[in-house]
């Protein structure tokens, strides 16, 4: 029995295979990220929820020696957004496909002009028996509705509007932010190669400030990565913009998936009432993780919960990730007179068809990160000339409907913690640390507006929970700590902030309200941003640090794990 040696990168991909120094740095940073996400996923919510305990049946394979003897559990779901049919069941299949591909429905008005109508409103609290409050359909953002951990973009022939190529990705944004931390030039090269667009420039991928200059990240001393840059934004791909390089829908993050799996391990005394259609959705309402009617969250959570109920502790298998499965091409057809095999047009660009773990075991399923579907030009026809189940391929979503996604869990026999009732609201809430930024990064992201589908958003919703880096000996580092359920004192007194290492000192300067979707959330919420100044002693311990926030007049509660990363130098 042994622990894993480190968290592998998704599909164990080696994007610095020609540079050992950079690959070692990438592996180390990724391992730190995943260790932090795992600790956060285990922590529960002791601040502003009842019955949200530490997930004692979710284990960290870095520290648990049972990792090597754990059995695998494959969990799959449909890649096409399930919430579209659930909330708009009267739409035709073609209309649902159009929404999946574009976020809009097109129609003609009396003047013969094309009118584009976005998603309608849906219940704000779908777990409530009679939900009267409505909100615009989310997640928001240029591709936000593609929320099953698979996003796609479609390249069409400008003259015929027929589909030429579709890019499918399930790569998590945390990975690409980490790549950028190591080497932006390699990120540029991978964008160019993966999307087949050599015209992409490094400046296209940088976050620009209001002054027209790149925003500098103090963690690296280099420009901040823009995850919604013009080559990774929206469902349309052209020669001058668009493409799907990695996931962008705000709940489509790896940290979120780990948190969901952790929350799902907690056993519940009773399912949520009222019944919302299935045991999977009942558990979502009871445990308050994820979104109702997705194909992913209810299924992942329920299967995880049921595995634990059989007497197991579980974790996401190494390498943690979300993976595309090869479609079944049996119902695809090429035009009459053509003899090509439709399966040959599916190309795995990143990832692999199979994977062997570090203990020599073949893991279940495919580990595809990025795939394309494109007919070679020399064959004389396009994807748009083909059919699926006898229907012309007019939408990328028709292929997405043939795709399954997967995560792989692993588990070993273990005592199961006592079941608790459904998550509730406590009589007294405490300040909850949510996310930490260097001030310059937060300011740049928050000030950058993003046009979604009829709903504006801030780019900070597409940030990550990768802990910002601060060096030992750094003095007066301006940072922003975003918190929930902060209460100022009667005379405006600010909360107290501290870190797990007493060699790190903090001054709280000011507080301001902010609204955005903390990564992993479907909808924006109101938070308090604390402007703080951090100084790190030369003897401060290296690595991840937990953060405490305490409202005036309250006692200190549990910290949020792994929000700051102390390094020896930057």
C-alpha cells in the first residue's frame, strides 16, 4: 500500500516534454494546486450552513496509503446540456440544438429580418416547491450554457454555412492558468497547434488593463492570462476569432468537481422534500451542491454518494480530470457515393484513448482532452454534408449528443460517517473566506466586462482558485480577499484576517461590495472584498496557507484551506 507520488496532470499530458526543467516546475505547481483543491473539497462549510461537515469519507491520495489498492469507479454522463430540455421542454429538437450551439433562437420578424432571442427565465430557487422568482437562464458568459464539462465551437464555410470543423474540449481552466504561470510562449504554441490557427499572437492571450497595457501578475512578474481571450470565447470559430481551447462556463472547473465529489460523500438521513423528479436531483437539493437537471452534477454526486454508502472512502482517481469519450459513429453517414469511414474524421488532438496509472493498472474509459471532427478537404465534402440518424449535421450539438463524458473515482473499504440531515441555514453565520487575489489581478479582472447571452458579467468570474504566490520576506503586498457573510461592526469595524502561519501578518484596509460568480458557481452572488496588506516573514513556512476571517464580536472559526502559496522567491 502506498500513496500516489504526486497528482498527475490531466491525462498525464506532458506539455513541456522537451524541457525537463519546465516540466518539473509544471508538475510541482500542478501537484500543489490539486492538493489545495482536495483540502478545500474536504473542508465542508462551517461558516454559513448547517449539516455541511468535513467530508471524512473523501480521501487525499497524496497522504492516504490506501490509494494504491483502491478500486476504480467509472462515472459517465451525456455531454449535451441537460438543463436546456429540462427547462424548455416544448422546444423542438432543432431549437434545442440551436440553443446548444449558439445560445439563441433565430426567427424572422414581419419585415423579414432575422431576430435572435436568448434563453428565457427560469426559477431562481428550483428546489422550492413553488418557485415564483425568476432569473435569466445561466450560467452566463460567451459559452456559459455549455455546462456539462464539455464545450465546443463550430467553424462553418462562409459561403454555404455548412459545418467544416468542430472543436470539443473538456480541459479545465486551472490547467491552462498553470501552464501560463510556467511559460506563456508555450501556451501560445499550444493554442496555435491545437486550434490550427498560426495567426494567434501572444498579445491576444494577455489581460489588458484600462490603460491598454497588460495587467501584471505579481505571482510571476508577467502579464495575466485572459481565459476569455478572443480565441477561447464563444461557440463560433473563424479565422479572426473564436475557438474552444479550454472550459469557460463558470461551473466548469476542476476545483468545483472535487468540491462536489467531497460534498456528495456525506450521507443524508432523508432526501430533500419535495420530490424534484429523481433521487439524483433530490440529493442535489438536500446536499446543496451543483445544479438541478444537469446531466453531470446530479449523476456524479449520486453515484459518489451511493459508492460511499456501500462502505467506502473515495477520491477522484489520479489524474483528476474530466474526460471526453469517443462517440459511437454507427449512426453517422457520409454522402451517397462516398466510402470514407465517419470514425476516421474524429481526431484526438490532446489526451489519449487509454491510460495506465502509476501502479500499472489500466484505467477505465478514454482520457481525451481535446478532439476535433473534420473531413479532409481532399474528400470533397464537409461535416455539414453528412448525417446522423438520417438527419443532416447542421449543428455541432448533434455530435455532442453522441458524446459521453467521464470522471473516474477510486475507493477502498472504510467506515462511513454517520448520516446527517439536509443542509440548512444556521441562526448565526460567520465570515467565509472564498478567494484570494493579488490586488492588481483582481482589479484587472473585475474591471473587464464580458458580453454573455443577454447578461453582462465580469471576467473575475472566470478566475481560478489557484493560490497566489508571495515570496518569503515580501513586505506590504496588496491583496484582495473575497468573503461571504461578512458583517462590519456597528461603527464600521472591519473583520480580522490571519493566516495559518503566524509569520504572516495582515492589515485589513477597507471593504467593498462586489458581485460575481466565485469559480464553480453558476450564478453571480454578492460578496465582500477586503483590501488587505500582507507581509511574509523570512522564516514563514513554504507552501499552502489557510486563511481565517473573523467578524467583529465573533469567535474565530475554521479557516479556508490553501488560499495562499508561500514560495522562496519570485
